[in-house]
């Protein structure tokens, strides 16, 4: 390899690392190699680790569905070589748990941290690749698995990351803790912005993605359960459920409609069109970071602002 080619290769790696993800974990970069199931959790780890980590998200396509993602041999290699792996759990990204084969791999699973804001992380590989909390279809309808919209859980994941990264690189532990404190302070600002702002108001959603965020606003989610379940499971919406949803929208019985743009189908498109025609504000949310966005805080702040403005309208 010529010196010119070597320099070009080095610059390419540095450029990719600046975005928070790389195509392969460079073992000679001197950075802690982290692999996340989605770019959402990857962005949280990047906020904590800063320049000391190199993060690869297996799923960063805004149009992809983590529920149906099929891992590739290259994914298994990335996870095997990682010093830390991070995934959602709760039946959301089962493909990722199956890739963890080494007891030496430190892991953070977000879903179990939901009830424990300051839970200590674990570093053991799960004994089963099938989460016990997930329903048979890969979804847990009693416990919503979309915990990246629960700001308390996101803070817990950041704290867990600081602990795990600090154990890997003790000399950088103070930096990780400071980054986490800064990140957590921004999360608290978002919590304050939405806390209770929807009290006395009603919301419907095309899919229960932002469930925890809506809960934080104290707005009442009146989405017909059968409608939500059908959309989430990609099955036909029962006629009665669709009629109920349309009645909520056409009759302006809701203050806001929350739309998951990553699970659009003909039914949800029609509901959104009806909402716009009726003058009901529509707030768009996504399951992964949109193209060109690398910061969790930037992404979530825009969604929080949109929801806040809609509820105050």
C-alpha cells in the first residue's frame, strides 16, 4: 500500500467515526469498539463515550423495521469483536440478542432498565436468546417495548454506559461520567418541557411508538386497542376499530394524532389525511434516527417540541 493510499484510508476512518458509526470496528484505532442494535441506542452511547468510542449501529436505515430485521454474518463478526454491545430488548430487536455469544462481552439491555432509573448494568451474556418478557409474536403489548421514548430509561442506559465504559477504560471514567451528567441534564430539560402539558387532552396514535412520551404529558391516549395491535402486527385492522378511529379523527374528539412514519400503510395514510382535513394537528415520530441525524438529543428535542406545540394549540 502506498503512503497516499494509507493516508486516504486513515482519513476515511476518522470521517466515519465523527458520525458515530463505522463500517467495521477498527481494532487499532485505540477507541472502544461498541456495537448497537439501532442508531438510537448507538447515539446515546456516543453521547457518553465521545471521542473515546467507535460505534457501529447494525440498523440505521430509517425505512427498516427492527422487528423483521435479519442479521448477516458480518453482524455476528462485529458483535464478537465489540467491547460493549447495546440493544433495546423487550422483544424489539431479538435478532441482536442472538448474536451475543461470548461471556466476555459487556452488554447493556435497555428494556430491563425501564423500571430502574439508576440500575447498575450487567456484563453477562443472557442464558436464553428469547426474552421472557416478549409475547409470542415478538411484541409485548402489556409492557411497551419502545423504551427509547421513555426519557428515564434513556438516562439509565447512559448511566449504565458510563459504568461499563469506565470499567473498560478507567483512565477515561471521569470523562464518561461528565458526559453522562451533561446528557442527563438535557434529558431533564426535555422531561420538564413535556411534564403534564397534555393534562385534560386526548391523543390518538397510528402505532404506540411514543407511548411513554405521551404518558409524560399526561394526555389520555384514546387509540382503539384493536387498531394499535393490528398496525403493530401488520395485520388487517378490524372494521369496528377503524370506524372508531375515524370517528375520533373526523369528529375532532382528539387534540393530536401521533403518526409513526416508519410503519405507514394505506390505512394509516387515510387516517392522517382525515386528521389534516379536520384540522387535527399531526405529530410525526420515528423508530430510528432520520437520515443525516446523529444526535439523540437533537432528534428527540424536535419531536418533543412538535408534540408540545400541538398539545398547546
